[in-house]
């Protein structure tokens, strides 16, 4: 047997490309990416909800901010426990882009904050509903898939709530 052939065969086996394992690894990687994205987005929702407690003027916006703290805080805790069980390391903070958005919102107060924050929540929750739907349908990890599916009704409710708030503002 040719040495190059043997080396190629060994590398192929290690890469998991035989017996479809490479495809499975890509699918597992997608589940991990989902968990990391969901965690970071959840952290952002809590941070912004906390910001709304000081910068919002509208009582409804403040109330919805508290809902974000409670609901996303609970979901973050559940995801953190699930990730620890699966040895998935989740981010402990938000990325630079999200931090920049937070910083911009933190400079606003009153009605201006209320409008921008509500629009931001609509955008974020549209994205979250899509992300969680995809995981709940195509996820390969049964526990992450079930967790995502279980969070969809709350995310859809948040989206509806924020859309209505935007209309009212």
C-alpha cells in the first residue's frame, strides 16, 4: 500500500468523514453555536431590561423591561445548567457589537429611549423566534432542541408584546 494513501486514510478517519461522522459533527457544532448565540442574546435582553428600569419613562416599557429580566434571566439559568451538563462553554458577556448597541441606548432617556428600546426588542425577538424555531426543528441534540421548543411560546409572546408597545408609542 502507498504511504500517501495510508496517511490520507488515517486523516480521513480522524476527521470523521467515514461513516457520516463528519456530518454529525457539523450538526453538533450547529447546536453548540445555537446555545452560545442564545446565551449571549439572553444576557443582552437582561442588560437592556435593567437599563429600561432607569432610562424608560413609559410605565409599560419599564414593566416589559422587568419581564425581560425575569423571563430571559430564567431561560439563561436553564441554558447555563444544560450547557454545563454537556460541557458547552457559554459566553459570560456580550460581544463588542452588542455592547456598542447597549452603550448607545444607555445615553438615551425618556420617550426617546422608550421608542428605540421597543424597536430594538421587536428586532431582537424576531431574530430570536427564527433562531429558536430553527433549533426546535433541525437541532440534533434532543435536550437543546426541546429547550428551544419550550421557549418559543414565550419569545412569540414577547415579540407580540413589543410590537403592540411600538404601536402605542
